[in-house]
């Protein structure tokens, strides 16, 4: 499999064509260079790593023009929907589409055979759903659910899937272990992040730590405030919740 440096003229050309959503131009490049579809691009310095062309099509901020058509052309030319970024993480293009809330690209990748349960995400090495949930990309998260993505306790809590949360917390189902205190606290934090008051209330009643400090050194009140979940913020304040700076 060929690897091009990011500054190579061919890498610059194919990257620019993809990002511009130039479907005819991309087809022309791929026809002229057999094997280009499966070529990897290596970047050094900031955001260093090696990525496939489908990563280019789903790179931040996503939502490129004609994104699904670009993805279909690349897959037809040999691009692997399951290709892994090689660098600080091992995310697939589907992780990136989920992180960008790019539902059109997400659908195109799933249609091309991308694994919705692929691990390796920047959010605790998790799946595309974990990325969507962690970055607050709610449209992508719910579309992954529609595609059949499995949910962890924190996924379900953040998305307000109270029936699933209760099933996990109460240990329903053969071989299901009840989550520990840290799992309950993390799920509560996630529910506050997602603005899911009913789910947060349920978890608090089951022992969640009201001031548990999670990602980016934020408490549930911090993350609800950052997410603009005003109803949850008011409720948390009523329960006596504190910001991180308020903790001794």
C-alpha cells in the first residue's frame, strides 16, 4: 500500500479535490493513478499521523460538499471504510464523521460497510458512538443508534435512554453485572452533559456522586452549564451541586 507525504503534489491534489467535493475531478485523478484510492497520506508536525483518503473526506469540520458521493467514489476505488488512523489514536473514518456530527457521511460509510462498533476512539478507546456522545454530537449519536449501535451505560445515560439505563443499573438479564459506584457517577455526569434530567434524577436516587469530577476536570454542574442545559443546571443547583471551583 502506497504512502505519500502530505506535501507530495499528488497528496495535495487529491486532498484538495476531496475537500472541495469535486467528484469529476476525483474520478479523473483516481482513473489516472490506479491504486490511489487505497493510498495513505502521512503528516508530520501538528496532527501528525497516517490516514486514508476516507479520513480526508471526514476530517474536521466534516460536511464537505457532495460528501456521500465522494465517499462512494473512494470506496469504489479501493478505499477501506475500516482504515485506521496511525498516530495518537486509531480512529476509523466513521469515528471522525461521528465526531463532526456529519450524518450524511456517517450514513455513506455505514452503507459502504464501516463497522459501527469499531473501537480505538479518542474517547476512552471507544466506538464512534462514544465519540459522538463525548463531543455532544447528538444527531450523529442518534443516527448510530438507528443503525443498531450498542450502548454502554454512559452512552445510554447521556442520550436519555432511561429504560436501557435502568436495565443496566438493576442488573436485568442473564449474566448482567450491576455497575459500581464510579460507573453510576460517570453515567450521572453523562446525563447532565446530555441535558437528560429524568435520567440524572434516576441515577442520583441510586447513589450517584452529585459532584463527581469527570472529563476536563468538570463536575456534573460544570458540564451541564457548558452544554447550555438550563433545566438540568437549575435542578442540580436545587440538589446542592457545585462547580469544580467551589469544591474544597
